[in-house]
C-alpha cells in the first residue's frame, strides 16, 4: 500500500473514531436530561451553524 494511501486511510479512521466519541458523549448527556432539556441542549449545540 502506498504511503499516501495509508495516511489517507489513517486520517479517515481518526475522523470515524472522533465521530463515534462525539456520538457517545451526546448519548451520555442526553440520558441526563428530560425530553425538553435535551431539545434545548441539541439547539445549543447547533446554534450558529
């Protein structure tokens, strides 16, 4: 496997792992909130996009 391709695949794997960590954090935080509080949390995370 060429070195450039290896780096591209390694970067993709790092991004995938970061996405999985973010999703796990959001799931853990959502378990701490009621439905209305969770909606507010999600709005606060997406404001400014």
